[in-house]
């Protein structure tokens, strides 16, 4: 998938060392947007007394900047959300991370019990940091912040139990240990002398002990060469923490060299189309941390190392606007949620970097409490990277075929302003956060997924183990794909589709795939799926599957997945209705050839909630060696 031409060479060790040696001291200026700075540039390489004066000046400007945020109508909703959380958290104690909670995963494979308490601690930390910036004279908030920092520094490990099984938890760096070290490093820089000397020193000691020592003396960790979000989040967080706290420049150069190598590996997980096979949720996560690190690196090196010049980074930045189907609803293939609120700070930052990047409407921004993991880095940048006064716009009509991922994504609005979305995928069944979903599709009308993707299930030990594809949300049984002779699709990168035709146009989108290789059915010679999305006044999806066997199969079943109860409207028509007066899909079929049936099933969603879904099946009555099945999905309202 990688294209070496898309990668600019990294600086060699000597060049990197020279760049690091020229870097100015860390200062609070890193966290003041250009348009908000009221001080002239200062010579940070002056003698120590002048540097101290400059740092003090930037800290004063940072305080003034946050005072203006608290008074600005542009940030009123964000500030209100944080203050509401502050009131809730001040009335409750810091949750304990007990041995019993930590051991639940070892005993049962369940993650939610420990993680709820862990992420609530991160929510406390973030909230009291922001309130301390907004209300610097609030003594109650200040004390709550100190206690939150103290609690996090006292944790036995910053890792999650699911990520340290069989490992030394004190010498392991996982996603959340790396994020925590990055967050504490930023907090120390942001608050400066407003933190007690003990906490400032202890943050430095713990970040060094929990991140830098394992990174430089232990490992190598598997994520260092990963082609997915782990490399960007872990290496980006460790590298960013080093840029903020590490004074030994020789050591810093070594950390940055390692982190830059991991960033190259992360980029190799993308094709030139910039699509994230893990889905937009993981694009926000992995690419977000790539951008946070790249921004700090660019600022600290005064542009000498600028990862944003890489053409592939530009392509990845544009993936967001291609992945949305309607409002904040996305093509949620893989373990992506169906609703992905926009990280408004990241979006505005990318729109400033790249003119083609769209700034989405502010109504779709992620609220402060939307991130159940309570990550500090994106929450901070929703303030400092957001452009006041920029409201953005609705996603416009657009169709895109992403050839490396083999995704077709389309959205448009009719003359009445009703919005429609369609997405389909080819690809293979060995992708990061893989689902067995080659040939799967989504049909959306006004935000309702009539033909749906179930998205991510509850993360447990078994979910990432051998039983992964027994879960409906992961196996092909929970996707809108055929069941061939009683068998679903199989997992593996070799279980891949061949794209025969793909086009995205103003009036019609089309994807045609050869899918026989995806099924472990020995006598299946060919399975060609054609999906045609016609953007008429009332859109229509035409599905045609052609099967060729060496000998007749026992059964062929076409399945469509939905969250809405199906109704047999008449012979040859099944209706899916998203509430009274809402959008409706009529699935038309040949009643002489196909027998419909419905099954209500359920799965546990990402947050452990039992969620119902419906399998709408059409069984071929008399399968032969050569078979053609056609279904038409017509969208209407009322």
C-alpha cells in the first residue's frame, strides 16, 4: 500500500542532532494561537535571565488568552460543558483503581469495570486543568487539580489491564500510558509555576521512568513498527512528551529518531488515497496524535522538520470529509462508531494547512464529554486550534472512490434538503480492526442507516481473540453480504475482492467486485457483486449478485442488515421504516425466486449495551450452478 515517492526522507542522525541542538527552550508560547498572541517574538536563545523573562511574559499572555476564552461567545458552549463537569466531579471522590478492578480482566476478559474508573480519573484531571486555566483564582478547583495529578502519579501503572497481560506493567508502554505521559507534560508546560514544585518535579520523574526509560532501554515494542493507530499514538505521545520535558538534547535526538521511524510506519498503513481502513473513529485517534506530535515538532524545530509537507499526509487529512455520509454520521466500516462528532480543533488546524480541507459545521463538533476515554490532547486543541467565528458549513454533495481501500462513499441532498448517503467496500478481510465485510454496504437517509453497519462491539479479551468472528458485529453474518452454502466469509488478507469496476459520478455511483475468493466454498467459481447507487429524486440502490459453481450449492441467502423492524408489505416488497414520517426503504425482490425471512438478533455495543438488529434474508428457492439475484432498495419518506 505504501508509495515510497510519497515519503520525504527523514533527517539522518547527525542532521537531527544538529537541529535539536539549535532548539530554543520550551515555553508556554507553544500553546498560544498565532492570532491570539499579543507579544512580539522573543529571542529564546538569549542568556538565562532573558529567557526566564521571556517565559514569564508568555505565561502572562497564556493567562490572558484563557481569560478571553472564558469571556468569548464562540467558546461559551465548551466552557459551559466543562463547568458542568466540574460541578459533578467536585461532588464526588476520586475513584479508586483497586486490585479487584484490575484483576477483572484476568478473570473474565471484561475491560469495562477497570476502564470506567480509569477514564473517570482522566476526566477529573482534564476538567480541573481547564477550570484552572479558566478560573485561576478558584482555590477549590486548584486543590482538586492537585489531588487529580497526585492520584494519576500514584497509579501502579498507566496502562490498561488488557494491554499488559503477561507483561511487566511497570515497563510497558501502551496507548494510554503514552497518552498520560503526554498529557502530564502538556499540563506542566501550560500551568508552569502555578503547579507546586513537588508536582512539577514528580511529573518529570514519572514521565521519564514510565515512558523514556522503557522506550530507550526496553523494547522494542510491537507498536514501533505498526501500520495502524498504535504507532502514531504511542510514538507520537512519547516524542511529544520528550519535546516538552527532556533537557538532555543528545537523548532527545535519539527519542525523536525512534518516533519519526514509527511515524513513517504509520503512514505506510495508508495508500495514496489517504483512506483509513480502521474507520474514521481511528482516523481521529491515530492521525490526530500524528498531527499533535508533528505540530510540536515543527514548532520546536522552527520548521526544520515539517511532516506536513509529505503529500501522503495531505491525502490522509482529506479523508475526513470523504467519510461523512450525513451530518455526523459516517461510513462506519471496521470498528468505527456510526456517529463520529468532529474534533473541531483538529479540523480547523487541517483546514488552515490545506486549502482543500473542509471545515465542517460547528454544530457537529464533539462535546467535551463525548470522548469516553477523556483524552487531554484533542480536548485542549478543541480550544487552542479552533478558529473563533468560523462556523463552517454542511458537508456538500460529493462522491469518492478510494482505490487503495476500495471504498466507495457518496452523499447528496435533494431539492427539499433531505440528505442521502451510500457507502460500499471491497478490500480484504485482514485489515486493522478487521470485520469480514467484503462487499458490504450502507444506505442512509436523513441520518437513519436503513441498511446499516453494526460498528464496534464491546472490547473484551475474546473480541480480539480466536472467537472474534463469532460476534455478529465482526463476522460476515452481521453484514449485508451473501451466505453461500451456509458459509460466511473467512478472515485473512488473502480473502480479498478484485475490483472489476468502480466509478463515482454526479448521477450514479457504481462498484463491481469479484468476491469468490472471500468465501471458503470449494465449488464456488465466481461471485460477482454489482452495486449501483442512482441519485434520482428518490434514490435507488440496485444490487445484483451472480454466482457460478462447479456443482449446485445447497443454499444461497442474501442478507441485509438493519436496526429497523422489517415488515412484509406485499409479495415482492419488504419495508424498513425509521419511525413515523421518517425515511423508509422498500426492498423489492422476485417473489417467485426468493423467499424472505426476518430474524431479530442482538449484540453488545462498544459500551456494553445490548443492542437489537435485524437480519433481512432472501433465500434462493432453487439454487443451481449459475444464479443471478437482484434486489432493489428504494428510498422514500412517510
